[in-house]
C-alpha cells in the first residue's frame, strides 16, 4: 500500500485538520450515538438492542478521527443506512425534518466516497 500523499504545508497538521469533513462526520456520529443512548435510557424511544448502533457509531467516530479504513467502512455503511431510513420516513410520513436529515446524510455519504478522503485512510 502506498503512503498517503501529503502536501508540505499539511505535514505540520494533525490528521483531523487535513480533512475537516471527517471531523464533522465524527462529531455527527457521536451526536447520534448520544441521542440513541438517551432514547434507550429514557425507555420511551428505542429498545435496549439499539445500544449496539450507538457502539458502532462511537467506534466509527473514533476510527475516523484516526483515519482508519475499517472506521471509514463503518461510517459509510451507517450514513448510507441513515439516508435510506430518513428518506423512507419522509416518503411515508411526509416529515420535513426527516428529509433534511436524509439529505445531510447523503452529503456525508458523498463526501466519504471522494477519492482524496479514501487516499488518506490507512
């Protein structure tokens, strides 16, 4: 495997500073994990099995900050499933927040599939 291509000005920056979109996606996944955990603890919104999703979101978030390829795959899968889920909610219940979240997840999915993002992963 070839090492990632790094510009001279990027050599003094940390990995998260070179790709600010990955930092945003990591924070978004942490936020989603927090919402799921609060929903399970509150007992009203989600069953306890949903804690597995929170664990996956937290693992993907931490791995993305470290630029790990397996975390990229987890995050890509999670964001893609969230796109499908939110657009399905919008099509069946016509809830505008679901459309907004679905489109935001679509933007994250498209960002994660960019070649310069994939090149930086290890």
